C-alpha cells in the first residue's frame, strides 16, 4: 500500500487558517469536507491526513491556541523563574490575548456550539492540556511548600483551574470594556482567590470545593 502523501502547502496550520477564514466570511462551517477541499483545490485525503472531521479540526484550533501560548511562555526566560501563581497569571493573560487576536472566530465558534455536548467536544483537547498544566503547577508548588496545598490531590486542583478557565472564557465573551481591561482584572482576582483558598481555607472546605468541581456538568 502506498504511503499517504500531502502537498507541501497542505498542513494542519494551513487547513486551520483556511477553515477559520471560511467561517469568518460565511458565518458558518463548510457544508462538507468535499466542498471545502474542492474550494481549496486539494484532495480530501489531504484533509483527512490531519483531521478526521470538522469537529476534530475545531478542537485542533483550540489546541493550536494553547500550543502558541505555551511557545510564547517558554521563549520568555523570566517565566521559568516564576512561582506557580505567577505562571498561572501569565498563562491566562497570554492565552486570552491569543483569543482576543482571534475574537471574531472564537465568538462565532462558541455561538454555533451552544449544545453542551458539542461545546465539550470542541474544548475537549484544550481541557486536557489546561488540566495537565494545572497539575504541573501543583506538583511544582508541592516541592517548595509544606502548606495544606501540598496535601491536596493535583487532580482536584487541575479541575479547579479548568473551571476557572471556563468562568474567564464566559467573562471575556461578555466583556465590552476597552482593551478587555475588565477581563484582565478578572484574571488577576480569580487567580489570587484560588491560591488564597487552597493555601488558607480549612481542609474540609477545600474537599467540599473539590466535590463541587467534579459535580459541575460543564467540567465533565
């Protein structure tokens, strides 16, 4: 069987760019992969070499937002010296700057996927990445502190970071302030709050908070 090949121009990034452009220009996704590929003058197999469907491409866009954010953070030498709280602040600031650069597409994408199941499918890959990021922060902090925070399950905290992201995403969608200044304030206050809760709240309260997070339907 011959190996799959794609043209030089057909990459995951190029497909994402073309798909986003189509959605922005038409207000909806293409009617089919066939029509999308025909308009791009590429073979369907070139699309399927990267994505199995428009749904997986949509998820790939959010993954690309995360990867670009992560790349920017890792290029910043100062970031490596930040404590977990500073890293989470910087991550959210950078990620929402990335969303702002693509705000028109993001608002359209979220508007089209109002159904909870589709919404979760679109953000499924991003959820895993943000939860893994949160776990990494917990593990890093556990090495440097003997506070009650270190006795908590990284999984519980990671889920908290994800729910925090969902709250900020909703806030950002509805933010009409100049330069989305209110979103920046919300990021700072929410990160400060979550670290204060995990550092100083009674252990029973934190466990109850963890149960609440796992019971939240949006986080599943």
